[in-house]
C-alpha cells in the first residue's frame, strides 16, 4: 500500500514538472524584443539607414515582425526600402535589420522623416516605433540661373527626368516635330534638379519633364526659380501608359541674367501663365 502511494506521488510530481516546463516554453515564445536607433538623423549623403530588432535569446522557431512606413519622406522619391518590410528573425538567431537606401538628389528640401511602426504576434516589443530624420545637403543655385526642381508622389519606383531643349519646331497641326536636347538631369532614382545657367547663350529654351521608366500613374510637381523667386509652379500627371512621353514647358527666354516665361512672338507653344501649364505632351527622344 505504501509503495502505491509513493508511485502515485512520484507520477504527480513528474506531471507537475512537465506542466511547468510547458508553461515556461510558452513564456519563452513571448520574449521582449528591442529596437536599435529609435530616433536617428542622417544626411542624404549617408547612403543608407537601418533599424535592428533584437531578441535577448535565440528561439526554436522563426519570429516575424511587420514594419509599417509613414512620415513626410517620399517612398521611392526620397528613399527606398532595401529589405522586406516583414522581418524574419530566423530560428537560432537573435536579430533582423530593416534597411533603407537614402537618395542623394540636388533638390533643395526641408528635413523629412521616415516613421516606422513595428508589430508582431510572436514577440512583445519594448518600443514599437522608430523615426529616421533625413536632412538635406543641397544649396539653392537659383542665383546662378533658372533652376528647375522636379519631385513626385509616393508609390512604386519610377524614373522621371528633366531635359533642356532648344531649336524646337512643330508640324502644321501644332505637334512638336523636332528639337535639340542640350543636357539634362537623369538620375535613375531620386528627384531631379536642373540649372539653366546664366553662362548659356541668350536664346529661347524649353524644359521637358520626361517619364523615363515606371509602371504606375505618377503625379509630379515642377518648380522654377530665379534668384530665389518662384516664377513657375505646376502639378500634373503621367498615366501609366505614358512612359517615354514628356511635357514641354516654355518658351523660356534668356537675356543675360533675366528670364521670362511665356508666349513670345511666333511662339510654338502656349503661354504658361495664361493657358495650359503643362503645355504639350509628346515623345521625348534623348538624342533627338
């Protein structure tokens, strides 16, 4: 009889120990994860910025953590995400890193932020938010000529370019026929800036906003400045089907260090101040 009591007692103890171990395992799957650099500041020239999520100990299964992006910085304009926004801390590891590529363009901008909110059903986060502030490293060149700056809305990565052209002619129906491309701003990523320099010959010029590459509708903003003063602002859309097209702005008449925007005598395009700010849409050829 005594043996039976000992046996039952021993079994109960083993069962309690097993239950206790299972409870501890469950608790282990809800470790407290921490974020690195929850508030950091980088310049456009930094190239990259990153946030690392770290566990205090390894786990036997993968941990997933989702990052949701916000802030004033434009996704695929000011920066792009170099890693998946759903992070995986693999079994046996203790960390995973969310990395951003920062675009170093020449557009003069105020400081912008990337706000990141993390969430997970696998772990508890000691801090679920982080902010990266991007500071500008550019100077206003509009004292040296007519400065055009091109920015656009957030979305999938697109490539918009700026070109300076002259010697523009049209067909009998008013369509643009020929033109001469002088130069341009053709970054594959990031916003565009182009200076029509005071050193160029006095002439009539046109600035072209061209949709070089992409697969979505994109809304852009174009600003032209001389000596810090804005002389033209426009917002317009390219449709997803309009890759290869450009909007021609002009005529821009240069006389020394003075610039006028609008319809000149025998001008082939509309006066931007009176009629269509986007003027004319046509195929843009880089080597026309």
